[in-house]
């Protein structure tokens, strides 16, 4: 039973991280009136970098969990 709970926890963390990533991209897409502005582009790049670092951190944390 604890293995399935662990799998549910891991899946929940991954889904949460993807939801944050989608939210960042949604906000970045609405920053300009006529499409993607320079600030929106920097926000998209920042969101991608943050998502990669977040997933790396979560992966490391999950791999050290017993």
C-alpha cells in the first residue's frame, strides 16, 4: 500500500509542477496586446528554466526518498 501512495505522491508532484509551468506560460502570453512582447519572451524563458530546475530538484528529492 505504501508503494502506491508513494507513486500517487510522485504523480501529484509532477502534475503540480506542470500546472505551474502552464500558468507561467499563460501569464507570459497575455503580457502584450499584440502578441508576445520582449518582457513576455523573457518570462517564457524564465518559466522554462524554472520548470527544468524544479523538475531536477523534485527528481533528486524523489530519488533519495526511501
